[in-house]
């Protein structure tokens, strides 16, 4: 239902307009409000917010243009619907009314009911269409602004992607050059290591015969010669120990180099760990008895595995020998071995209660050649852990170490990937 406000100081004219509109409205009823002055008209406009105002130009308290200006101040831009009614057909007045914001104008006594109705309805529709256009235009402006903002963001993002790609290309080129340098360095290092291994192997091989000759001469000297000075006996013992250490060093060096010189020449086989362990313990029996050591095993999680027998035997032999050699002087050695599957790998763990290792101080050089961390605890060549690490790495494994000085050490050897049974 449309709301119409009649502002006219002539009551008969207002009644006429009402009759005209009611006659033409038909089924669509209109609510009509009446004001006999400009002041009253403004008040009713504020109260009812009509869809259209029929405004008489000639009012007793003011003129229609002033009322029109007042109404415009009380409404948003382009939302006021006013049809100005004048008493004469002045074209100048009509232009002023339209330029001041009226949507149409009529001249009194020159319109019939149909023209009045059509003029009012047309003005209402024009105003509604104007508001729709304004709303649509506002939405369109918002959409356009969003598009401009999105385009700006897209342009910035594209520029950022281009910059990032350029940085990546530069980084990739730098990585390629560094990889090339690294590959060259690795080749040089591999050649150097091979040359060093060949030298060590040749040196240990060539030294073995002279040392054996020296051993024979020393044994013959000790058997045939007579020594009366007690200090000469001490000297002989020191020479004997030095010869033993030299022989052990040459033998260990040859064994360590042999791991790299003959890769893949040993065949893996299914090893029964309790049986292999028994063999190792039999070899170390004199040391075990001498130190009154206790050795326990738990191979339930992994009683057997695929490995090169000689390599695993050497690993076990060196780790147990170290545990015995570097035991704590205030307690008997207790050594525990167990197998487990960690991170889908077969793991052999060797734990002792010996002297322990200061990993903060020596961790980085733990598996380096000729490194000894308890020189006063016993004789050694510093080759055992180096050899163990090389053997484990040759099978694609690695070693983790936990140790506390004065409490003991745990070696966790990741031997190989654990294969699940079908």
C-alpha cells in the first residue's frame, strides 16, 4: 500500500486529489495524509515517510520550493519523491521545481483523475528505480573496488612469485655449483682415502715381516742371553709389550683397511645370535675370568638376522673387549646385550657399567682412528671403535652412543632394515 502526503492549504483541492486518486487506484489502495501548511507537511513527512508528496507551490505560510528544500534535507540523496502542483503554467516555475528536486509537476485545473494518478505512480516508480540504480551503482562500485583491490593483490602476488622464482633459480644455480664442487671434492677425497688405505695396507703388510723378524730376534735374545741386572728384566718386559702393541696395531690396521678394500666380497647369511655370541665369549674367556665379568643376553626380540658372520663377530668381539678393558676399577664388569627392532631396523645393544665416556668432550672423535679416551686404563691401539663403525657403515647401518662418566656406556648398533615376515 502506497502512502501519499497532500500538502495544500486549500481543503477543496485536497478533497479533489483524494477523490481522483481513490477513483483510479482500484484494487491498490492508497493511504493519504493531509497537511494544510508547509510546517504541518514537514512534520507529517517525518512521521510517515510517504512514497510521494503532492506539494502545492502557493502555501499561506511559505512556498513549495522552500518546503521542497526542507524535505530534501531530511532525506538521503535521490530518495525524495515530490510532484509540484502550481496554480499557473509558468515554465520558469516548472524548471525551478524540477531543478530543485521535484520529479514532476502539474498545473491546477489542467489534469483529470487519470493524469494525476499516472503522474503520481510514475513519480513513485521513477524514484524507486532511481534508488535501485543508486543501490546497484553502489554495489557495482563496491564490486569494482574489490576487483581493483584483488587485481592489485594479484599483481603484487605475481610480482612476489616472480621475485621468489628468481631467487629460487639463483639458489638452485648456487646449489648446483656447490654440488658440483662437493662432487669434485668427494671424488678427490675418495681418491685420497683409497690412496691412504692402499698405503696403510701396504705399510702394514710390509711391516709385518720385519716386526716378526724383530720378535724372533728378541725371543732368541731373551732365551740365549743371561741378564744379571734386575733392571734389565724390566727393560725386556717393556720391549716385549712394545712389540706386542706394534703387532696388534699392524694387525688392526690391516683389518680396518681390508673392510674398504674388499667391499661386497663377504656373503651374508642367516646368523643365530646365541651361537655366535657363545663363540665370542669363548674367545674372550681368559679376560672374562680374569676380570670376573658377568655377561647377560636377551635375543628374544631378534634371535637371528642376515649379516656377514665375520663382520658381526668382529663387532661383538671389539665391543665386549672394550667393555672388559675399560671396566671400572671399583666394581666387577657387568655387560648386557640385547636385540630389538627400532624404527623398522634391527638393533643390537651393548650396555656396560664401566668407566664411561665424556661425549661432550670426545663425542665428535669417538670413531676416529687412533683415538683413546682412557689411556691409563689399559693397553689399546685406538682402532677398535673405528673398525666397528666402518663395518656397521659398510652394511648401511649406524651407531648411537649413550654414556655417563663413571657409570657406563651403551652402544646401540642399527645393523640393517628389519624385514617383516610375509
